[in-house]
């Protein structure tokens, strides 16, 4: 049966793509290629999530964009320290059973969710 296998990319418009690419490289350590994008290898932790939200959700605030991007990270505290060194502070942070979360706003006004998945228990 033909079916979708997973998330293949995130594509969006930006007033100044060069500024956005530079921010992601500096703040989140993206290795931007000459063609202007980043390719991530398959991960052994976490998962890709597709989830429509209600039109009146406040979850994406303070962004006005109608979408949010979630990135899996290996060390949330380390990523946040790198962001802070670039003058970027999180809009919030939360630890829960699924892992640790924090949120940033990129230069295009898009809310970025950072997720460090919980480590599996040794008994699992």
C-alpha cells in the first residue's frame, strides 16, 4: 500500500532568507550547505510529529506565524547556552515525561520548539 513514510522537510518563506539561515547557523549550529538548506540524518531517538492545531490555538504565541517548527536536540541546556551567547533567550521552558522542551523565536518570527527526548530507562 502506498503511504507517507515521514517528514521530508520544512520549507517556508522569509523576507530575508540569508538572515534566517545565518541565525540558525549561529544560534542552533545548523550546518547550512551552499545550496541554502540543511539535511539531517535519520535519528535513533525521538520521532517526527504531524499535528494540526485549532485555528485559535495560543500555543504558537508569541509568534504570529500559522506554524511552529520542532527540532530534536541532544543537549537542551547546551543549545540554550549557545543561543544565550548569541543574545537569544527562550520564551519558555518545560520538563515533562516526554523530555525537556524550550522555545525560541527566529528572525522571521517563527516559534521554534526544541525537544530533548527523555532517555529510555535502563530496564526498558
